[in-house]
C-alpha cells in the first residue's frame, strides 16, 4: 500500500529524487573514484535514516554507528513495495535481486554514518524545496537510488540485481544505524 498522497505528489517526488541523485553524485563521485555503489548506498541510507528520523527516537545517548534494536518493518516494507513498483515502471525486473548477496567489490566505500553525515542536511533541503511531506522523504531517497541503479545497469557498470540488493541492505542499515548528528 502506498502512503497517502504519493501519486498526487509524484511529479515533485520524481524531481526531488533527481536533485538528490545530483547532490550525491557531486558529493561522492570524486571522493570514491566514481564508485557507483557508494552513491546508490548513500541514497538508500538516506531513505533508511528518514525512516529512523520519522520515529522520533532520542538518539543523543548513542554513539554514531550504533545499531539500534528496533523493528522498522512496516515502514521499510512500504518503501520496498514502492520501489518494486517503480522498478517495473523503469524497465527493471521488479521481483528479483532484492535479497541477493552483495560481492565485496560492490559494497560501499564508506560506512552508513559517513554516507549521511554531510548529505542529510542537503537532502532535507531538497525535500523541503520540493514541498514533500516528511512521510515521503524515504521514498524520494529510495527513488534516487533506484534511478542510479537503472542508469548503472543500462551502461553495464552494475548489474541491476546487485544494485537492488544494495538498496535493500542499505535501506535497512540506514533505518537502524545512529548517524553522526543525533537530531535534525
């Protein structure tokens, strides 16, 4: 099931995803030697972090990188369902690859907190500029990740199944990992 208003706000959501992708490419392309997996991971981690932020936990007592013991299941399932539908619309296989193994060479070059440390404020500014509701922030970042998977698959830089597995993994990690900035 989609969150309320997602179809009505889809044009803004799509534009926000494009802007997020541009911001992340600027942020990480040179730093990582054009490692597309790190950019995909950054977008997925921002999506997960948005889920975590929407829970309103007080993260100040925890060190950055701490894994929280809570189940973000329903929210993550909603985002995964949205991304599976979008994958089909984008010409990707929506049903397969999400739960695959990620070879070491395709793992992000930075940790979850490092991927979100410098980008979260910029991401929030993009979402605000496009007037998205907070419940759609994870969808904007997830859609940015999916767009990059599609682009990387099209030019044969990354197989779509590896990219989709990377999204799933980093979405979950972002939703459970304490960021450097405990509150925004």
